[in-house]
C-alpha cells in the first residue's frame, strides 16, 4: 500500500485493481480490512489484518470460497464487515450471477483457526428481491445481525420494500428465518445501500433510505433495544426526488453519516456535523478517535461508471472544523474508508 501523510491524516492506497475498502478496529488495536478485486459484476473479496495501525498487513485471505461470488457494480452492492466476539470478522454480501441462488444474501465468518473463511451461506428464506441494501452488525455477546431490504413477499415496487433481519445468537453458526424489522410502510430505495451497527450503549441500529410514494426518499434510523426482536424508527432527514439516488450510509458506535441532495450530513453523538464539501458528495464514512475527534470522509464527483475524488474534514470533540482536504483517485465503483490509529491520528483508504 502507498502512504501519504498529511498532518493528522494518512492516505493509504489499495493494491492495484482493488476497490470498496471497509475497515474496522478491534479493542486490542487490530485493524481489519476487506476489499474487492476482479470483475465488478462477479469478483472476490479479500481480508487483511494489521497489528500496527495500518503500516503492515497480513497476506490476503479470500473471503468468498466460490470464485466470482461478489457483485460490486454501482458502489452500493459490495461486502460489509463487522467484528463480533473476540474481534472475529463477519462478512455479508449480495451474490453475483455465479452464486446459487443468484443475488442471494451470503454470509461467512473467519474460522476458529483464523486462517480461512468458512463456506458462505445464503440467508434469505422468503424476503427475496435484494438489490442495494445488505448489511450486518455483530456484538461482543455472540449475536450476529444480518439485515437487508426487499419487497414484502408477493408484492413488487419500491414502496413495498421493507427492512428484514435475521439474528444469530451463536456467533454466526446458525440463523433463524428472517422477520420484518419495522411495520411502518416507508418503502425502501431499491438500489440504495443501508448500514447496521452496534451503538456505544449496545443498541442495534440500522440506517436506510425510504421510498414512500416513490418520491419521498427520506433517511430512517431504526433502533432496537432487544437485540433485534423489535425496532423503533425515526425519520432523520428528508429528500424529495423521484429517482433512485444510489446512496450509501455509515453507522459507527457514536457516529452516523448519510447523503442528502448531494451533501453529507452526520451525527457525532447528539451533535450534528455538516462538512463544507463541494457538490455531488456521496458515500460518507466516519471515524472517531480516543480524543473525541471525528473524521468525516466522502467522495466528490462519483457517478455511474465514473471515478471520483476523496474528500475529508476533521472535527474536534466540540464540533469545530480542524482540518480538511481532497485528493483525486477514487476508482470506478469504489468508495473510501477510514479508521483511527493508536496515536490518535487517522488513516483514509481509497
């Protein structure tokens, strides 16, 4: 990986041909990375681990056992990473045309020896129609929640889509059939991504874009205080547009970020953050360090079959902008990721 150091921000480039990085850190300081390589419609996801804040990495492990099992086309359809009990990596993704079944929702986890990923399994039993929205969130108690949006069975249309969830209580060994997360008829933007995460207080949260009456593509935050059995929902932003905007969102333990009308909006705890980026801002992620600072990262100029620039802005614990920047070079179908380093600085991967 190539490194560029800018004050408190380190820029890391992925290996040649790699896109869609996702990075999470564990309590011991390990940095876990997944990324996509291959044909955008049928490629592979790889996993690496760094024990020194992203300076050196282990040799890559292929996450999917069937070659070409992952689809990355459209930025919103790549794999999602979560860390569970003892920092164990769990990964879920939308299957490609080469999988059985095609466009299923596939899940795997690192095996007990830490040297390979288990054979992936499709988790959809009735809620078919996955497009952009597949995600997962694992906790330290052995629960692994996998969520996606799809139409209610025997219906079609974005207005009939809803969020579905299946929860494993044995570290991902078994999953029950899925159930609807929330009864409110918000619809869901079909080719928009969603994001799940475990909040700092242990609540399970999910952030997705609705599609009520086709044109009301508002952002909704779902919160579960009973480990995914039920959810309460809140509309946190509004966007009236009669088209699928192919957006993604971010949820961390203390952060949330999303796109509205080409601009990035974020929450750090209860504080709202609005970075001063340019137009056509998409695909936000956030990272928080031990000092309470929050780094927001996003793309500028991303479009269908078109690459972009990566932009960022660093905020103090009180919400004051401290540093911002921009660099060209985000590849087609990719998006950035970010993580805090042990010394309190940050790294951005793209």
